[in-house]
């Protein structure tokens, strides 16, 4: 028997990391945009804007949703566009790069109850457990670099 589960937001407390990355990415973009024209800079609100426009959505949908709230229309671009491309996917990839850097630099906390669950499942004979990186942060490497998650042996 095999059990599986998600790492991001289920095993790990990453909402704060994601909110900070969205804020940094959008604020950088909005400041540059304000400097180019007559628009005033209005910062991305890591609570209200995050909850309203990006939380729980695929990256490109969250990017597009927030941009629409500010009446900003950018080309879609393709999912492999670089983080400096001024497109929906480029901005989303910039946010993803920031999340990975924040996790690498600062780590991320685990939900204690989720770790207890993982340990209990691993203790059951005949059951294997694999966790998945469903947010597509370029693979399990970013997670296994965190010592405590690698020690769980679930990737």
C-alpha cells in the first residue's frame, strides 16, 4: 500500500513565505511601473491582496487576478519565460524564484501535527509514503535541502 501527500502548505508552514515572495515580486514590478509613468506606487498588501487575489490559485491565475485588480494588462507569455519577462508567466516565475530563495536562505517550519502523521504512517508495516511538491517549485530538491524534511525519508 502506498500513501501520498503534499509538502507545501500541508506539511510545511509556507503561506508566510509565499505571501512575502508575492509582495516582493509585485512591489518591485509596481515600483518600476510607477517610475515609468504617471501611476502612483501602491504596494501589494501581503494580507488583503494575498488572500483576495493569489492564495490558493495556480501561480499564473494569481498573477493575472492581482494584475486585473490594478487594471494592468500584460501578455500571458509561456510557462518557461524567464523571471525578468514582463508577462504573467514571467512575473509568476519571478515569484517562484523568490520563494525558492527564501526557503533556501531561511528554511520553513513544519506543522507539528503533520510531522506526527508522517511518522505514524511510516511506522505502519507495508505502507510506503511519498510526498509531492505540487506547487511546482522545481522539484523536491528545494525541500530535501531542509535537513528535517530529508530525515523523514518521504521523497
